[in-house]
């Protein structure tokens, strides 16, 4: 009996005790990093500044539309070209038009420059647009943080469901790319100059102004899901984020981990909004990484985790202020170039807008193959 009991006890200890490697790692002495990490304070400042910019553009756009609809134009209020940034599909169409013809399209030209700014940003600094600038990303982040405070936690979908759902945004992106790839440059120009193309931005505004029952239910469901699951929209449904994520895979900038300095505390993985296993990787290559630097901010060990160029395991690295400066320089530089060269504002007369804006809800979407597209 004594021998049997000793054998059973040994078996239980073997099953429950951590592996030898894990035990040795857990005993690593923490060389705590010096100084305070300001990456998240800087990132949040960028988020709120860009959110305020978009709210300002949205307010001007609403006043401009109401001025045309009522005939009582507001003094000094013109259509803000920045609203084209809310038309990512127009941006993709105009990008193809630009690549095929070498000319900047005259309808919604700002859309292509905004898209180019975000594509360049994603290539150089990972999918930074999503975590540093995107208004939807900002609202989504604070939604799951609010949900965590209310319920004490967020919920993670099981792996068998999470992985297929993550593919949805790539399917949506693939559909849009297929549709645009099947259109000629002439068809794209005709589409954008159709009544629907001219007021695509107004129709988007009217979607929220005249919200139907079905749309309200869908938005409510998305809001609840965003409270429960971290970045639900961004993780599963956003095709724009899917495009930027694919570009970011080729980025020369990544989050790196030094296994010798790492104490295997797992705080980096716990902090990652994309649920990436940062503590197991030498470099984070995933298209889901948004360059938010939350993992770096959470790491307590000196030189264990950092953002920097591929292959550079020593200084210079990429501090948060440099990342922020790069994001600002790309955005302001490309938008400034568009304005200086006269490629920022749509070439549409006030009379045309006066004719089409009041009837935006009646404008129908031309479909690929429609004779009106001039194919």
C-alpha cells in the first residue's frame, strides 16, 4: 500500500508540476526597465485628435448638406473634401484609375490620397492607422474597455469559431477587389460621375440620419458585441483593416522579443488587443498586429520587448514619439501634397450639387456590367 501510494503521488506531481524549463524561467530575475512608458498616452492623444478632426469634418458636411436641402446656405460652410476619407471603396476605385491612367480622378480625389497615406503608414509602421487614427477603431477600443469595467472581463470566442470569423473581413475585401478589378478605368470614371457616385457621401450620411429598423438592430448588435469582445468589428468584419493588415505583413517594422531578457510573465500577450501570443514569438509578423505598442508598454523587463526594424536587435529602436512623428508626417505630407497640387477638392459645380444632393436617396447603385458605366 505504501509503495502504491508513493507511486500515485509521484504521478500526480508529474502531471501538475510545471516542466523543468518553465520552472527555471519562472526564477529569472527581473531587471526592471527604468523610466515611464508614454506610448499609450501619445497614442490616445492621436486617437482623440483624429476623432475630433472627423467630428469637425462631419459637422461641416452635415451643415453643407442641410444648406443645400433647405436652400438656406450657412455662411462660410463649403463641402469639406476630407469627407472623401469616409469612402474607402471610392479610394480603391480611384487608386486603380490613377494606376491605369496616370491621372488623378476629378471626383472624390481626396479619397485616393487618404488611402495612399494609410497604405504607406501600414507598410512603414504596421497597421498603425487602426490603433492610432481610425475613429471606428477608437470607439471600438473604448467600447470593450467599458465592457470590461462593467462586467469585469471581456469574452474570447472559441478558436474553432474565432479563426473562421476572422476570415470574413478578407472575404469582404476580396469581393470589393474583384468588383473593382473587373471595371475598366472608363467604367470607374462613369460610376463616380453617376448620380450615385456624386452623392455616395450624402447617402452614407442619410443612412444614419434616416436609420431604419433593420439597420438600427444591426448597429445595436454590433455595439453589444463590441462591449463583450475586444475589437469585434475590427477583428472580424472590417475589410479596410484587412487590406491594411495584408500590407503591414511586409512592413520593415515589427515588435521584437529578446528571450534572454524576457521573464515569461505573459503580460505582453495579456495586453495585446489582437490576442497574439507575443510571449512566444521572436518577432510579431501577424497581419492582426496594429502597432499599438500595448505589449511593449506592459512589459516590465528592460530591453525584453521593443518596436524596431527587422534584423535590428540593438539600438536604434523605434520609440513611441518617433512612431507618432512618422504617422503625422506621412498623413500631413501626403494630404498637403494633394492640396498644393490642386488634387484635393472634387471638380463638381455648385449647381450639380444643388441638383443631386436633395435627391440622394433616389440615386440607385450602378452594378458592374451596367451599360451606363460605359464598358
